[in-house]
C-alpha cells in the first residue's frame, strides 16, 4: 500500500515540477522517486497487510513482483535522455503517466478481489493508451494508440463480462471465496461459472499478448515510441502474468482440469505464433514484438505446470526477460534515433563503431534466446523444470525447446549484423555516460543471474 500511495503522490508532484522552465531536473527526480518506492516496497517483506476489507493484500508475492516492475522502470528511465535534449514540453506528463501506470500494475499483483483487479488493469491500460499515441506527429503512433484503445476497451469489456458471470455463479468477487465455492457439488460443473472462467481467460490473454489474442501487438509495438514500447513489453507483461497466476492459483485451483485444455492450447499457439512470426520480420522492433509474444508463451508454461515451482519460475523469468528486453529496446532506441532506421541494416558494423552498445545488445539477445551464462538460460530452465514435474507434459517441453532453437536464429540476426557486416559509412552512435552506465549495469546483472541464479531464484 505504501508503494501505491508514494507512486500516486510522486506522480502528482512530478506534474507540478513540469511547470519549471528547464526539464533537466525531471530525469533525476523521477529516478529518485522510483528509488524511494523501491526501498519502501522492500520494507513490506514478511509483513503481510490487507486493506479495503481484504480487497488488496500486500504479501511477499506482491512485494517481489512490485520490486521487478519498479526496478525495470528505474532501468528504463535513463533512455529518455533524448526527450530532455530536444526539450520536449510533455516530458513531465510522460514520467507521471509511467508512475500512475505503476499504481495499476502494483494493484494487479496485490489484489484479492476481482473488482480491484479490474481497477488495476484500467489504471495501467489508460496510461498506456495515452503513451502509445504520445508522438502526435507520427501517423504510426496515432494508429497504435487508436488500435490499442479500441481493442483494449473491447477486451476489457470481455474481461468484465467474465467477472460478472463468475460473480453470478459464486456470489462473490473475492478470489479466496470463489475458490472455496468450487468445492460445492454445483461448483465446477456450473455452466455460468465455466463460461465466466473461459471469458476471463480470454480477457487476460489479450493483456499479456497471448495468441490468438495477440493480433494488436506488432502494430502497436512498432507505432508506439520505443521508450514506451519497452515499458509495455516488460512491466505490463510482468503485471499481467503475475495477476493471471494469482487468479488461477487462488480462485480457480479446484477447476484446474476445466481450464487446463484451454490454457495449454493458448500456450502452444502463443509459442508457435511468436517464434515463427519473428523469423520473417525485417524490422527489429516488430521482431521484438513477436519475441514478446513468444515469451508470454514460456511464462504461461509455468502457469500450466501449476505446482510449487510455478511462482518462483515466473518471478525469475520475469526478471530475466525484463532486464534483457530493456537493454534490447534501449540500444534499438539509441541506434534508431540517430540512424533513422529500425531494420537489421541499422545495426551493421555497430561492433566496430560502438563496442559497448554491440556487447550490451549481444548479451541481451543471448539472454532472450536462452544461451548459457545469461539469465535467460536459467529462466527457461526453471520453467521447463516446473513443467517436467508432470511427466505427461514432456511433449510441451519438447515443442518449447524446438521453438527456442528457432528463437536463436532470429535473435542472432542482430548479432551477425553488428559484427559480421560492414558499417557502410555509418557514424558512431552518440551515448552519454549515464546511459552507458545503465547498459553496463543491466549487462552485468544479466550475466550475474546467469552464473549465480540462486541470488533471486529462491525468493518466493
């Protein structure tokens, strides 16, 4: 609860600071705000508290995922330096919207009531609709905002309809009471309950870009300004998956056999669409969009496993994926801003002109591909280990491993361009010292988690 209050207050303060003539104070101030929230969040560890008549519970699960999301935002903010250099008059609003969206994300990982989950999703989504269209001079950005808003609004209605049917079947919005209601003779077999469960799964699957509800993702990711695309593919996905797992574990555990076939079909389809779709892309941003879809599939595998390893594997995977994705989008933003190109050709010769950027991007691609000695390797390992607790799901792991091999192909297209293709008179990409430090920190963290995963893997 402390994190929610601080983020709300800091967001409002940031808006007033935006009235100052110079916007250079906004970046360090936003970082300070986030650092304070990160520290305050840690003080809630092992101190479970419930609020609003048990509609919101801050426990270790909520604290852990809040930590990932706040840390990810901390690592993301330094890549907004270009907005300061160009004296963007809307910078204060951008930072405030990010802080307000984090309020929704925190609510999504700490809810105990479906109404609170809905409110959290709306707070997060509305902020992202605005940020998606923040580049008002770009037709792609305007298109992205319109598509995201229309489709997001529709699927929010779908999600709300599912929640209403669940309430009609169980008489409660509290996820613990919903779980208890299923033990009755008429629980899982209740038609309204089953339909509500299915519709709710569809609504949340849209929010995390799971196939076949992924169709908005490539266009929206490509049109949205890169900084906010990075936020969308990390913090939004982390909040969505964490909320999804909590819902299924607390409210629908007793109906596992009912939703298992639907969710496993969504997972396999997500893995296939994400990896195969990424192979044919020529735009790096669209490739990372399809990559984001595929990683939603790997995260859903832990949910399907539904055992004592699931929450830990989702936590570690979210952290590893977020750090690698922020580095990838960060380097892409720096390159695209200067070279005015988001295709693979924009990275030609980067290994010679900017060794630091090339190395950070290489480590990021290796982690996303699941190569050993990076965090992504153990992220996939923990997910596969949780699934293999059930010997009947061996076939799912085989499919996931084969598609992970496909992932190596399209991720390494960037690495090949950086080190094995000529620069073609491409100038050196300008990077300030603070951004360089951020990339170095992310790279070290990615490698460290790939060597000593036990640092965080056993937190939950």
